[in-house]
C-alpha cells in the first residue's frame, strides 16, 4: 500500500512513542521493585525517592499515551476521512507495507 509523506511521518512518530512507552514501563517496573525492597527493609528515604521517581515516570507515561492517541487518531483519519473512532493499532498495521507492518505488530505485543 502506498503511504504519503504525512503517513510515513506519523508512523515514524508512532513507532518512537511506542518504543518510549515500553522503555518507561520497564523503568517503572524496576523502580517499583526497588521501592518494594525498600519497604521490606524499612528504608524510608529510599521509599520516598522511589515514590518520586515513580510519579515522574507515571507522568511521562501519561504524556506519551496522549501523544499515541493523537497520532493514532491522525493516522485513522489519513486512512478514512469519515472515521468515527480511532482504528485499533492492529488495523493500522495491517494497512501498512513491510517493514512498518511488522514493527508495529511487534511493538503492539510488547
């Protein structure tokens, strides 16, 4: 399927946002594990530090999710100008040629 420059740009942005979301979630998981260990050991300062880091990552994840939603909405409209709701990521990926299709389907599963 032919993609115009705007769609190509949006796909690149989406891939970047999804990669950043995955990285942020992995970092958050590490911070939560550290916080859990600090709670077990009653290290109050470390618990507080982890909580601050956790909040920062949650804010970054929320911002990335807003970006993802906006990009998906723009992509949906680029495929179907009359769309009433954003397409699921799988549907977007299936409209793309390789390598974009494969990368999005892999990122979706992560």
